[in-house]
């Protein structure tokens, strides 16, 4: 039964904190390893440095149940756990090419030194294909327990905003394993999801590693594909939303991830496609992923495009104009501003001499920390007061609920750019606005 397996989670950032809380919720005894003492005590109180619905409550509940605790001590982790999940970050390298594996390697090396008996170390971080093989060598050569310790690769597909649900009820589980014992252990750890019908893909290390980056590359490709279609729609007068609906009815295509607009951002998709391209180059198959470079370019072009439209709407000159930006997070229901298209557009406009005022439902504080020079507003009305132009750049439900007639009373010019193609064009027109979209006439 699950109570017998003891779990550690090494690195309690977004992924690790979620995984630790969810494993405890499933009934396991869990030890989370987090070296930062401030972060550790915050986790114990359910205080998170990011916005994730349901996670703070779950953390508090599991800490109170006694099943979940945190420590900084990797030796304690080695002594405690049967299964060790490695959830440390793999940021983009400073040179912009490839992933920085310093944290993953340090975690595995320091854990290995303390493992004196059988254990399964499970990699979850997103890594370049080939990393698991190397980590397995480090693990077995540096652990006193030798080949009694084993590595498995078990990529994570959680979406921000749905992290708890995605962890407890995954679409699929992928186990990259080298032995039946490793597979059996992972099946035990995930028995709740598996009994609930979750498909399990059991495979080798490189396939397991590739699944993650292939999935994210496919999603990025879908978004850039429809954004490329939006460019075509803009010059032909066609409507990209209708186009997406129509092609999406084909089950082979599917409607999801075909929302054209300002494009993708966040901590995963942009970083992952760049790291994947860099890895392909190292492996001598650069041509195979050349298209991902184009996917990235289409995506970044969206940010330029929206600024071009803004300039045009404001009579060809931007300096001195007042623009209200609705949205700073890279997507709604998140306070994450990493590679946020909305915030980058806001910052670029500011650099171009525009008086920019930014509103967001959750991400104002992180945005202010990153770009203290921009103006921020607590309410939508305050952000839009006296604005010559309003730009809707992150599709929070709150923005869709705005009454165009009321908003029209506070602005200086009733001009709206819908960078996410989801505002009600007719309602804005009826209220006297000019509204421009990215791919809708
Ligand atoms: C993504 C993957 O979905 C997840 O499986 C993986 O584990 C991590 O990366 P996340 O970064 O949380 O998750 O965001 P996601 O919901 O995938 O959105 C990514 C970006 O694409 C956002 O900026 C979003 O605004 C944009 N997007 C999404 C579009 O522009 N159009 C769409 O149709 C869908």
C-alpha cells in the first residue's frame, strides 16, 4: 500500500511544491528539500511566491496532516526516502542556447553521495535528451550503494493555473525506466491515477525525455501556425477565429491551442523550443528542428505587429501618447510574467516614449519589480483613465466582463486593440469604439 513508500521531492519551486503537496495528498509520507530557509518556512505556511489556485490550501492541509514536511538536508532526504523526485529548475543558459543543468547535476550528485541502500531517483525536470543517461552514470558511480540505486525519467506536463489537477489527474504518465523494479515502484507511486484509468507509457530514457519537449514543441507549433494564418487573414480580410473554429472541427486537428493573438510566453514553451533546437544542433540534426526557429520568429513577430497596429491607430506617432495595457501575466489565471508577451509590449511602448499604464488581475507586483519605470493601476478604470488607446493583451475573464459603454466614459479616445481576439467586437462598435484585432477584420 502507498503508506509504505516514502517520497522526497528535491527542489520545491513550482513543480516541486505542487508534486510534494499532491503526493502527500495521495497518502504518502513526503519530505520536501528546499535549501532556501525563507522559502521553506513560507511553504510550510502555504505562502507561495507564485499564484496557483488550490495549492496554498493543499500545502497547509498536508503539513498539518503530518505527512508533508520540509528540510534543507539532502542527507536526511537520502536516509528518509525510497523514491526521490528531482524537481529542480533547468533555466535557459546565460548565452541563450540550451538548458543550464547545474542544479539538476548538483542535486543528483549530492543525493548520490548519501544513498547507502536501494532507492529510485526520478527525474522530473525538463532536460535535453541524453541527460538521464548521464545522470544514471553519476548516480551509480558516486553512490555507496552502486547499482542498488536506479534512475527513472518521469516528465511533468502540468500547466500553470491547473497544477494540482494536472498532477493528481494527469492525461498520461510517462515512465522512462531501465528495470521492471523501477517500473513497479512508479506504478505504486501513481496507483491512484492508474486505477482511475490514466494511460501509462513505459519506455526508455531518451523517449521519456523527448516526450516532454516534443509535446511543448507541438503546442508552440499549433499556436504559431494559427498566428501565421492570422497574418494571412489580416491582408485578406478573413477572420482567424472563424478559421480556427472551422479547421478545429476536424478531430485530427482539434480546436485547442488554436487561439491566435499575441502568441505564447511563460517559463516553458519559449525556453523549451530554444533549448530543443540547441540540442538538435549538438546532436548533428539541426535541420530537423529548423522549423522551431521559425515558430519562435512567428511568435515574436506578434509583439511587433501589435505595436505597429497601435502606432497606426494613433495616427502614426507614439511618443507622448497614453496607452492603457490590460494584462501583464503571460496568460490568465497566473501571476507569472516570465517572457510575458503583454509585459514586453508594455515595456517596449514605454521605451518608445508612450505613457503606459498597466493593469493585471494578479501580476502587478512581479511586473512592478521587473519594470519599476512603468505606471501601474489597481483598477481597469484607473488604468484606462484619459487613455488614447486601450490594449487587451492577456485574456483575463475580468476584461471580457467590462462594459464598453462605461469604459468609454473614462478614456480620452475610444480605441481598443484586442491582442487576444476574444472581446465582443460588436459590443465595442455599438458603444462607439474603434476596435482592432490580430486576425479579425
Ligand atoms: C505549458 C504546457 O501547456 C504544459 O503542458 C507544460 O508542462 C508547461 O508549458 P504553461 O506554460 O503553463 O504550460 O501555459 P499554457 O497554458 O500552455 O500557455 C502557454 C502560452 O501560450 C501562454 O502565453 C498562452 O497565452 C499562449 N497560448 C495558448 C496562445 O497564445 N494560444 C493558445 O491557443 C493557447
